[in-house]
């Protein structure tokens, strides 16, 4: 696993590179650990509050620990009318968690998202940014079983 | 007239978008060559003459936008807005996945016109695979020498709808929170790192090679006079063919739905169609015989916007859908200015109340007042457009609200 110190160092000279650094850190850790935020603030010469402010502005970035697989259910209007609510309920029931929570084995985190731009086959769920199309409630167990 | 007219997507799935050589085989990079043989001033005049208007939603004349950039500063930037966040929109993704080199060529043409050697593509965080595709496409184009000295860097957004607003997008590239700036100064004068910057949408840039290759008159002669060219549309909701199409801009909305779209799903009747994404107006069936171009859409109180076409059948609950949309704006408001931050919150609160059967006539009056304040006083387009789904449905579908009141 790449160390967050190395990741930040590699983005340090890029103007405005703090968001690039956060993306790279999340790729390794699935969230931005607090020590990494402090290090980013130091490297990009902003206050810790500013580094935190950037990290918490964007819905793709998280400062809370998350699971190995991040499931995001799209709830924008085209997915909403295609039955996103039912899929979400099934996901919650199957995983035994509510939106925003992580399963106790640290495997899955369930989040809501707005449109992911894959509206040709709604409703859409993404798992670690990989879109899954035309999801129906009965498909949920099979989909989740693929992620070990 | 019920056929597609493909310009940007003519060679979709026939060429590899990452490969400059594939694109050159079908006439690519000729536009840039022609542009570079011209004086930059004449080039801008040519683009103005083509009538090309911004495809991101604002519909501003592209050549005019470029002409605001002062000549004297050494450093200037070309920025491509690939943050398409309007729900129901994925046309910029399609353009990249089918014809990425046209986007790169268009950016290089703009770079030559304004005297910039550095471009940025700001791609939304939901498309990491498009970021990879574009990086490969840029690498390949650079290697082939097609881009000359013009460099392009891809930056990835991180899931913020407001970053589609050009100054918020600039803030985000600079590594800040994506909060819109006060305008003026406009980016053309003071943009990325305070230097003159042109920000255009993917589709706008991708039109340029074809304008240069075939001439401004050719482009100006396609589709609607005041908004010429083609437009890539994405159909979603209760529609048989939920896919993308490229049509001339004088194409009728009715034909989009009933010809290309194959009609409402399951043969049901149409209740409403929302064009331009979630910030667009709801259009009733009696207005379907309207061309999709910018000005014709404005004339019926709607907007072409991003070109998303969201179809709702007769069984749909309009208030429930608008309630969902109100929640979207409450979530996506950046919180910087009060009319939008508080307004989107109150809109959501009142819509929820009405949707749950607890609303009153007074709530509807309050919504109307709130909408007026937000449209007039919000800092950026997000807060100004957020009430449009509410006001347009109150105009055309008031009975849907009234039947849910206490």
C-alpha cells in the first residue's frame, strides 16, 4: 500500500494538486485519514481547517473510515422513477445497515449519490465507481455476492 | 424529418477515440491545420460567424466569449467543462467515448485563437474511466504531433454539481472548495489562477473542428438559425429507446419522443417532459411541437440546457418527482450565498410537507414567493434555476399539488 506521505509528495508541485492528492489517497485507503489531512495542509501550505474544508466539500471524498466496497445508490429523478427507493430498501435489508453506515465486517459502506451519468439503464448503483445498470431488488443478493 | 444528423458522432464505434491516427483517417485535425493557417483574429471572426453557441446550457456565442480575452497577458488558459452533473445527462461522456480526439482538436483551435498553450479538462469524479481514456487520447495525440505545442491536462472533480458553474470549476482546479466567484470579472479576463481563461463545454469544443473544416456557412446552415448546428440529446425516464441521439437543432421535441424515442414506454400517454436536466422546466404535452433549440425552448418558458430529455408517463406523480428534485438542490447547494442555501432548504421542506399530504394553500403561496427571491438574489445559476421545476409545475400541473393539500 502506498504511503500517504509519498502520495502527497508526488502531487505537491502540481498547482491546485490537493484534490488530486485526496483522490490518490482515497484510492489506497478508501477515505482520507486525519493524519493525511494534516500532512496535505502542510505540503500545500494551507491551514488544516482549509484542507479539511476542501475534503468535506466534495461528496466523493470522505474523512470517515469506510468499507472495502463503497456502494452508492443513485437517487436522482430518472433513477427515482425507475424504482431506486425499492432497491435502496433491499440493499439496506440485505446488508443490515442504513445509508451512511458500514457493515461490521468492514466490507460494505452504503451511500446515496446524485446522478452518475449512466441514465441509459436506470436505476443505477455503483460499487467502487463501477456502474451496475438496471438494478432490480431481486438482483441485489447476486450483485453483492460478487464482491468478496 | 425524423432522422438523426450525426456530425460529432458520425464515426461513433467505428474509430478508436484514443487514437489520433484513427481520427486523422476520417478527416481529423484538418480543422486545426486550417485554423493555424489563419490570423487568430480572423479565426475568432469565423467562429462568431458560424453562430456556434455554448452547449453547456447558457447558449452564449462561443466566438464572442473568446473575443473578450485580452491579447497582452503571456499566460492564458483553455478549460473544458466535463463536469456534466445535470441528472439525466450523459452526452459529454458519449462524445468523449466516441470521439475524444475532436474535443482535443477543438481545445487546440481555441488555444490558437486566444494565444494559450495550456488546456485543462475538468472531468467529473463519476467518470474515472473517461479520465483514463482522455489521458491516453492526449498522450497519443501529443505523440503523433497533431496538437503541436498545445498541452492538455485532465483534472478530476469529486462529486459536486455546483462545479459545473464555470467559476466554481476554476476554484476546484485551483484546489479549493467549489464555490462560485462573483462576476465580473468574467473568466475571459480573470479566470484560472487569475489569468484570462476560456471555459467551454465538451460539445462546444467538439463542434469546432467541423466548423473549420467545412466552413462557418455550412455550420450556420444546419438546424435553427439562431442556434445552429446539431445537439446531442439523452433520453431517460418512461421512454422506449432510452439512449442518445444527435439531431439538428430545429428538430421538434415531439419527434424526439415519438420518432427517435419510439414513444412513451408501454404505449402509455405522456404527462410531462423535462428538458435540460433537473434544473429544467416541466413541459406539458400541448407544447411538444416546439423545436429543441435554445430560443424556441426559452419562448415556452423552458430551456434546452444540457439536452437531457426526461419523459414522464400519465401515471407519474409530479409532486413526488419535484419533491425529489428539491432534495437534490438542497444537497447540491454549496452554501455560500443565503438565498440559495436557505432557499433550497425551505423549498425541500415545503415540498416534503405537500408531498406528505400536510400542505396548505399558504404553502404554495410561500413557495412562489421563495422562488421569486431565489431567482433574483442567488449568486449563481444553481440557486437561480433551482425553483424552475417548482414554478413550471405550479403553472402547468397545479391540480397535482391541489389534490395533495390538507
